[in-house]
C-alpha cells in the first residue's frame, strides 16, 4: 500500500524517479526482514571482549587481530626491508633520481577524480519516499565543543550518537554514550563503541565542528541506489581565506566516508589504534573487493585558530597515512590494494613535500628543477582554474608542512608509547565553532 501511495504522490512517468522509488521500497523491505537485531547482537558479543597485550588491558570494542592492527606500527621484518630499499636507492643514486622525477610528473598531472552528482530537484520530488535509517556518529575528544548540524532527512530515520569518555550535554534529538576508558584513546575507538549500538542501515562519522551539506545523506542514499557499493566518499573543505585553507586547492586525500553498516561490521569495525580511520577503512574495503564511489557533496571543516593547532592536526594525519601504509602493506590481498597503498604514500610525498626530494637529491640539480618546476607549473594551472592567486603561497606552505612531517616521523618511530593519543586535544578546544555559518559550496571545484 505504501508503495502505491508513493507512486501516486510522485511523477512516476519519470523513469529515474520510478527506479529510485522502487529501490527505496525494496531496501526497506529487505533491511527489515533480514534479522538485523541478531546480526547486531552477534557482533556486539564478539567485539566486547577484553584484550590483554603486553600487560595492558585494551578495549578496542572491535574484533582484534594484532597482525592487522596499527598496535604494532612497524614489524621487525619491515624495518629490515626499509633498510635494504634505502640502501638500494642510495647505491643506484642516478637511476633513483630519474625514477622519482618520472613519478613526480605522473602524480602532478595525471591525478584526476571523477565523481557522481545528484540533482537536488530530484531530492525534492522524493521528499515523501521511504528513506532508509541512518546512524550518525560524533566522536568527541576531551575539550571539544558539542555542535549538532542540520540534516534534511526524516527525523524518525536518524540515529544521532555523541560519544565521549567524559560526561557531555548533547542537544536533542541526539543520544549520548559514555565510553569506558582504557589505555587507548582515539576517535576510531569511540566510533567502534558507537557501532555496537548503531541501528541504521548506513553509518557516517563527523567530527565535532563539521558542517555537512544538509542534503548530503539523501544524496549518498541515491548514490548507493546506482551501484552495488559498500562506501560513498564525499569531499571536505575549509571555508575561510585563512592561510591553511589553501589546502583546499590540493586534491584532498581525506574525505568523509558513508558506509553500509553491515559491511562495516563484516570488516570488523575501525582499527582502534589508527590515527587515520578513513584511509584505513578505504584500504580494507579495497582488500576485500568492496566498491566505493566519490560523490560531489561537501563537508565544511573547522579551521584551526593557531599554528600549533594546525601543526599537531596535520602531523597526526601524516602519522595516520604512514600507519595505514605500514599496516596494509604487510599482506595486500590484491593488486588494487597494493597500488592504492602506494598511491596514498606517493601522493603524500610528491604533492605535499616536494622539498623533501630536493634534500634527498641535493647533488642532482636537474631533479630539483624537475620536482619544483612541475609543482610550480601545477600551481599556475590551479591559479587559472580556481581564479585564486593564493595558490602561490604553497612554496611557504611546503616549508611549514615539512616540519609537521618530521614531527610525525618522530612521534611514529620514537614516541611509540604515545601513538594512540590524539595530539590535537590541547588545541582543538579553542577551535572556533561554526554554528552560525551557513554551508557554502566552493566557488569552483575541479574534480
């Protein structure tokens, strides 16, 4: 009866609308009849086991396999392998210079992102359709402000959960879960605790000060309707003309992930020891052959108000990328995963740290000209496309971010006892709230 009501309410002569209505109806029937309560109960029983490692009591709230976790960042055999790789490149110094020069050109000019887009008029037509249930997680670390953005989505289909190890007052209709403390404290661990109680068919994680596009959830659902996907990625960007907002002009690695809850549980949730849970999930999805899609929807990020805040946040992100690479490369399950891991790593080095290569090849002036020349040419192209000459601040930005990279290596290799601590705790408490700012789209976004 409800399906006939939707057909009558909407213009069913449009085949796209008809197809979406049928798909939404079928998903509602399928999801409600597949024993989701039993699946959630079974996963909770498996994920709530306490784990003792090196005399530490750990509660990752997810199935724990030490060899596939970032608990051990670098294994002994990886240290030996890295040593011989560096020795090889050092011995064949000239050939290494040619190799990296070619890679520099490839990663600067052949990095394209194709993304889907959803017509907002279509969303208005499907306003009364049976939208699936959605769980939204807000992991709140100590000192962060609580902010609930607006979502244009049926309220009875939303489950909004704030998670923290401290008591919080949260706005209605959100729920609050107090996460038990243990020897690790990461966003990923908080999210794992929320996954135990998630009832939505889809799940997404936002940070405390994020302001997503109000229609983002509906756009994501219709993207899932077009293909058999496990994950839909959406863009993140800074809204201000602040110096560090020029990072918008680089194609970002970091994105917001919308996942099918059943697939996330099949993966074993998030790795509670990682500092880049989004990249870790993308790599693991690729390992098991799950498909992802990129959607042209945007989440506005809070800008750091100080250099120290940005510095620690960026070094934490770099640590997370390196962690994800070192964990994923231990046993890549297919060629796609192998290339994806190296894509993340080489993207990190070539597009964010060109001065690193200049120091590495200090005796080869020609490769310095190639690496810097290619990056300057790319910036000039961006300046024309984006109509913003702020991109020429990147040479200064590269200097600053190189220090963040050095600090990330230091934390990852030397201060390993603090590898699970979020180093933004002391600074994110002072990040400006964006509650009174409206979501805006970037003026021009080259995909």
